[in-house]
């Protein structure tokens, strides 16, 4: 095998490793972002329920 062929093979293998690592990293980043999004949705729901309760309490306070 010539030096040029060996060099190209090594470069191609390195590129494959880098793209594989990027793919795995992207997969895990997406998983973590989905988890964060679910948590934020939960917090938003909690805050909306809390805001509704405050609005009802304020309404009762103004009625008396």
C-alpha cells in the first residue's frame, strides 16, 4: 500500500470516528433537551394552576 493510500485511509478513519462521535453526542444532547422541555412543561402547568388559584382568590377578595 502506498503512503498516499495509507494517509487517505487514516484520514477517512479519523473522519468516520469524528462523525460517529458527533452523532452520539447529538443524540444525547437531544435526549437531555427533551427531558428539560418536559420539566419546563410541568413547571408551566404548575404555574398556570397557581395563577388560576390566585385569580380566584383575588376575585373572592374583591367580592367581599
